[in-house]
C-alpha cells in the first residue's frame, strides 16, 4: 500500500477532476481525512475503501496492489467486476 496515496490523488485530480472538499463531502468525511489519505498519513477503513472504490470506479485490487500502475486500466474498473472471467489452462491433479 505504499502507492495508495498516489493513486487516490491521481484519481481525484486527473480522473474526477474535483476539489478535495467535493470528494470529502461526497464520501461523507472531513476534508482533513481525504488530505491524510492522499498524503499517506493514514489508511482507509474497510468501509472507506469500499466508498473510494465506488466513487472512483476502481477495484480494491487496483488501490491496494503496489505493482499496478498509477493510471487505472480497464480491468481495474469497479463497474466491470462482474464481467471478469478466469483465463488459462487448468490442470487436474490427483489427491495425495
């Protein structure tokens, strides 16, 4: 979660293009709370993480995975979470 604050700042300023106070009001928190999240001084609760994901239309995996780029990809969209399917080969292994 070393990059969580960078992703939150990017989403607010580049994707939503809204002021910090507007985001805070929308999420029902104080502007100082948003400031602390974006500066990396605090981490969101589970409820706050869910609200952030819905507000920015990103998955929790995108926000919490440091290996993912700052700019969200199509696979990182919250609205597309039901459309994800597993791809690949499956190998059946006997027990024991």
